[in-house]
């Protein structure tokens, strides 16, 4: 029996039955080939699982932002068209082997937005033309000076012009708009100058390469503007309005989260949604780079939609900077909410109404400003009403804060008062403890008042944008421009009396 098992390479397992008897079961041991196939099958299953996860993420990315898919299709279209210069004999004979420069130009120049594509295309053409012209001129001067001084003149020109162009890239204005053009200037001038020392038909080579670059850049600009254009100006416009809405939702969410009642049966799904809305201010803090990029590329774009060629894009940057100051206060407010030291519940209830009303009016102002920018209309009456309500809520919160010490003062003692000499005692420990517990709540109220001040700065920046961009008046305000505003002011005056 043992010899049989050894011959078959099996293992003996003894299984005890319920009736006390036992039986032997032989399980053959897997060989190396079997283990190899199992390993390959495991790798295949793991690769399939990872590919499926990657495909799901890619699909979700495309569904979330279809513009990215459109951009990919546009790049493929441009490369397919420019490849015809190789596939079709008449076109290939026209540009020769330098047709590869057109393909390289499309790969390098085609960007996500129209403004970025125009910026790179014009920079590439300008840098190539200027550098090629200077290189041909320097080459002609060097060729007239004799074989002895020709390499000296060429090397000196490369050193001087390359150094000057590189230094210009450190200038902020040139770096923001013409950095790519300066780099192309250095590349083209060095290439033409160095190759011109050995190449006889220098002018023909420069002309051919310039023609292929012009073909590639023209194709990129046409496809970018005519086929589902993605304008950098519109992206900046949408980014600013989305940041306003996110900041308004975060403000409401933070204050509601801080003053919410502790329920035993809380909804976990709703809490997750609230937590996501609380962190919307972080997108505002991290949007400066995108705003600067979109504003820089928007200056290159022609008039489109509601945006003229001289649209005040710099004003959007000022609005974004004002929003980031609000977001900084929101970050401090979120820190107070998550602080380990919390005020007593009865003190929270005392200030909850005033703080919630103030946050509601503040977020309403931000949403009104977002609607104003989105529709490009003057909604002065609506914004003025919202700002007045916000200021009234600030005054109400300040009044509530002034009455807070009376809430913390202990009730008078029923015993007779102590003599004057015994009254001069230090503040007791129980009195200090309530004061320390109230500090986070007072900080929250102070931050809300500070946020109101920052929002007023946003209102001023949006009003300036209305004047610079010449927003159209709102049709609803033409029908009843001042009646609602006057009625509300009258009601407020009666309430004060």
C-alpha cells in the first residue's frame, strides 16, 4: 500500500467516521505543471480584475466630464488629417520628408482649450519666424566674413541670443504669455545656425520646415475653434460661479453641523452628503492655479458667446482672490467645529438661531452673486436686499453676544451679602471653567462676522465686473424695480420704532 502511494505521488489522509470506523482517502499531490497553470490563471484573473476597475474609473471620468473625451477625439482627428501628407503622394512631394514636423507640431501644440491652443500656435509660429530670419541673416553675415571668422560669428550669435532669450523667460510678463515662444526661438535659432554651417540649401530647409509648422498650427487652430470648441473663458466663468456655490453650501453646512440637535436615530447617508458639502471650501482654496491658467489663455481667444475680445478677465481673478479669503475663514470655522472643547448645549441654543440666520443670509448673497455672473445681468435690487438682510443679521448676532454674560452669571445667593472686605476675592474656578467652554462658541460667532466682511468684498468685486463687462439689466427688475425694496425698508423702520 505504501509503495503504491509513493508510486502515484499521493498523500494519505485518514478520515474518522461518526460510527467510530475509519477510512483512508488518497489525494494526489499536484505536480509543477499544474501549479504553473494555476499561477498563470491567478495572474490572468488579477489582471482582468484590475483592468475592469481601470475601465470603470475611465468610464466614470468620461461621463463626469465629456469635454475630455471630445478633446481626445479632436486630437485624433488632427493627427489623422496631418498624416495624409505622408499617405498621399502629391502632398508628400510638396513638403518632402519634413512632413514629420507637421505631425510633431500637432502633438505639441494641440491643447485642451481654444485659448491654450492659440497661445501655443502663435508662439510657435512667431518664435520660428523670428528665429529663422535672424539665423539666416547671421549666417549670411558669417559667410561673407570668410571661413576663419564664420564659426566664431555663428558661435557668438548663438551664445548671445540664447542667453538673452533664456533671461527673458524669467520676466513675469513674458513668462506668463510668451514662455513657449521664447523656448521655440532658442531651439529654432540654434538648430538653423548650427545646421547652416554644414547645409548648403539653408533657405530652402528653413522655408520647408516653416511651411510644415504653419500647416500643423493652422490645422490645430481650426479644429480647436470649429469642432466642439472648449473656451478657456467659459471655463474660468464656470469655475468662479461653482466656487461661489460651493462656498455658500459649505457655510450653511458648517453652521448647521455645529448647531444641529443630537438625534439618536441619525441617517448615515445624509451625514455623508453633509460632510461632502462641508469640504467644498477646500476646492476654492486650491483653485488659484486653474484660475490663473484660464485667465491667461482666455486673453488669446476671439470674441465668443457673451464674451468680447477685451473682456475683463483680470476681474475674475480679483473675485477669486476675495473668495479665497472667505474660504480661509471657513477653514478656521471648520477647525472650531471639530475642536475637542465644545460649549455647553444651553449656550449653543442661546446663539444657534442668530448664527444660523446669519449663515443663511450670507450664503444667499453668494448664491445671488453666482446667478448674477452666470446670467451676466444686473440684479442690483436683489443683491442689495440680501446684503441688507445679512447686515441686519450681524447686528442681531452682536446683540445676542452682548447678552451672553448674563446667561453665564450665577443666580444671586439667598444668603445675606458678605462685608465689603470679603467681596474682594479672586474669581472662582467654576466661573473660569464656563468662560473657557464658551470661547469656541464666541470664536465661531466672530468668524461668521468676519466672513460677512469678506463677502462684502466679493460683492464689490462683482459690482466692478458688472461695470467693466457692461452687464445687461435684469428684466424682472424692470417690472418692479424699487417697490419690494421700499416695502421692506418701510417694514424695517416700523419694526425699529
